[in-house]
C-alpha cells in the first residue's frame, strides 16, 4: 500500500476556475480534481463559495493570518499605557489582571500583549544580556 501523499501547493484563481469548469462539464469531482491537479478537499473547500458567488467567488481567498493575532482596539492599548504611567512599578501580569478586573473578570489582553503594547510605546525596558566569559566569571 502506498502511503505517500501528494503535496498540493496554493492554487491560482485560473486553476480554481478551470477546476469548476471541468466539474460542471463532466459532473465528476474526481476527474475535475485530477485534471486541475488539486485535492478533493480543496474542491469542497471552494465549492461552497462557488455555489454562493459563482466564478467571481473563486478570485480571492480569505486571509491566512490567525484571527487571534489581529491587533487589539486602540482603547485597550491606551488603557494599558495609562495604567503603566499611573503605576510604573506594575508589571505586565498585574496590568493584565487589573484590566480583567475592571472588565468584570473577563480577560481583555494577555500579559505578553501588555508587554508588546508597552514596548511599542517605549514604556517597557529593553533587557540587555551580559556576555558570559569562557572561564565562568562575568
């Protein structure tokens, strides 16, 4: 039994159009995928959009950026900066905790997001690393 899988890279709009033209003319998903050199999974991924928008729906695809990596609202960033300026001794975890407490204990940002916001505003100190010497003394 051959367990080797075929790799299918990203498709172009022309390739997707060709896929659905073949499918419409033959009615065979297998043949359309073979001729267009795409997987069946990809066919079904695009089929819903094709049925909803037609060939125009095959032109662009949704962003592959993870949804959780999108930036936070500006109001949250401003609140993080204000808390840091009011309480310079607070760290990233305390600021994230205080924001959650003010939001009925629903977390708004993680501690690392607080650090990223503060670093962008110039309110987070850059850590400098000392080089280790070969004999163990600094």
